[in-house]
């Protein structure tokens, strides 16, 4: 852990569980780069449906808090990428949300039950939703 | 495009790009569909692939960048697709708006206008995938002007609306239609308050969401009923940029699919000065 502190990024030593490392691997993003300015949360058009704001998702990851794994927010995220273009630290938060979804999907969870699909939705939405929200 | 003196050739045996770009580092499988299309482009002896759709544009362009950035990735994908010739890299992906703006030029488009859109107030709606992330988007991610300029060259007035670069709900329209309805009520409500006659899009999924959820929000029956005060009962027609372009260039109306629109755009179009 000491080498990480030397790199100029504050990390919480010895408390970083495997899932944080896995989320970083899957996303290719450094969740510890976030300094909680909140621009991502301010610009996110989907916060009305989220239990954790995007900045809060990053904060819980920094703290190694496992509650982030049960959060609804990654399933509400529509990968619109507004957060990422505004982040002053260059964190692509949509990639972090995708990593959290994949973490769950690869354990057999799903964000979309096929029986709940409304009639008449176009193919482009069906393919997108099944790619993002099902294993 | 013929009227603009520009020829596009359909890609033989094209396949779906997958519609959404994988944001994970380890999902090579998701790049197979885009790369297969690049192989088709290569077989034609061409170097550029033009798409009408913002989601195709984003997925294909980012995949092209992803496989070009690392020869090992490309080699693994090529090895997996052993029934296909190897993709050698180098295909450039363009959205049709870029072709119109950068190659044909809007000035040349204006010179071909037969039905100028004078007096028509058009609200461009970009959504996400044409503008983000930086380095992929075709214009400034927060202050784009490509469609504004195009519509002004067609004679219309471009209406500035605050939510033109915000997500319409995208594929969440499948998993959580209420979310999409909420987004659409806000987007269309603002366009309506600013007096737009038409909303014009560059993405088919935006088009679907803006039309479909506008109707639900506006008819007072759906769960979006609380937004009904923002949205006119008849709604604002939603057109694809190519429909408005072709209309201005004088393509016969019967060929433009207006009758298939959920909200008929013809009354709005007939309001143009001299219409």
C-alpha cells in the first residue's frame, strides 16, 4: 500500500477489499482519483431513480464499503457519459458503473427480467438493454 | 445524397454493431460485431464507413479505436473470427452529419435547397452518443452547433434548448420506462416552452423515446401524467435530420415517411413561410 501513497493518491491502507480492485480492473479507472467535487452527480440526468449519487458510488468504493455492490444506481445508469466528460479528474464514471454491473452479472444477477419487457420496444433498445443489463 | 452529388454504397452483408459500446476492459467478444463490419469495408477496398445512427457511430468508432490501440487485441479477435479474412485496421467511421458538414459542406447543401424552411422553429436534439466521450464525439460535448448550422442553412431557425445534449433514457426504455418518460417530459417540455415547431434528432433510439414517451406523457393516461402541463396535448413532432434535409432539398413528401410518424409533422411543416 505504501507505494500507492507515494504515487500521490490517497488510499485507505489495508482496508481495500478485492471487489474494489476488481472494479478498477474491469473499468480501467482509478476510483481513488475522485476528490468528491460532485460534478458527476450534478449533471447526471438519472439521479431521481438512484439510491446513491454517482459521487457517492465512488466514495463507497474508496472506503471499500460493500454496500455499493447492492446499490440500484448502476442499474439506473444509462451509460450516457455526461459524468465522464465533466469530471475534472478524468474519471470515466460510466465505466465504473459498468464494472459494478458486470461484477453482479457475472455472478448470475440480472437487471432485466425478460417477462417485464414492455411490448413494442424497438430492436435497438432491446439489444442495448440486454447487453447492458443481462448476463 | 444523389441530389447533393454524393454517392454512398451500401455495405454488403452488414451486421448489427451491438448498439452499445462495452465499457469494460476485458470484453473482447463485444468487438467482434464491429470488426466484422470493418472486414466488409476492407473487402470493398474502401477505408471509410458512414452511418446514419448515433449509436452505431459511437460503437463502431470506439471499437475501431479500441482494436487499433493494441495489436494483440486485434490479433485475438482475428483469430476468433477464423472464417473471416483478418482485419488489418484503418477503417474510419463517420456519422452522416460529419460528411455533410466537412465534405459536402453546408454551403453546398444550401445551394441545393428547393423548399427553404423559412419561419420554421427547429429544436436540434443530439443526445449522447454523437457527442461523448471527447475524442469520439463529432462536436463540442456541451455546446454543439453542427445541427444548428445545418438547419439554418436550410432556412429554419434553430431553437436553443437546455436539454439537447442530455440523455433521453436510451435503452432504459426497456427496463424502466418511467425513467425515460421523466427524461422526455423534461426535454420536450423545454422545447415546447421555447416555441419549437419540430424536434430533430440524429439517433433512432432518441427518436423512438421522444415520440413514444411524449404521447404517454401528454395524453394524461400514463404515469407521466403529472408532466402533462409541460407537454402540449398534440405533442411536438420528432423528425430525423435526414427527413428534414430531404424535405428541404425537395424530395417528394410521400417518400419521407411522414405518414408513419407517431406525431404527424406535416401541419408543422406547412407553417413554414411560403409553405
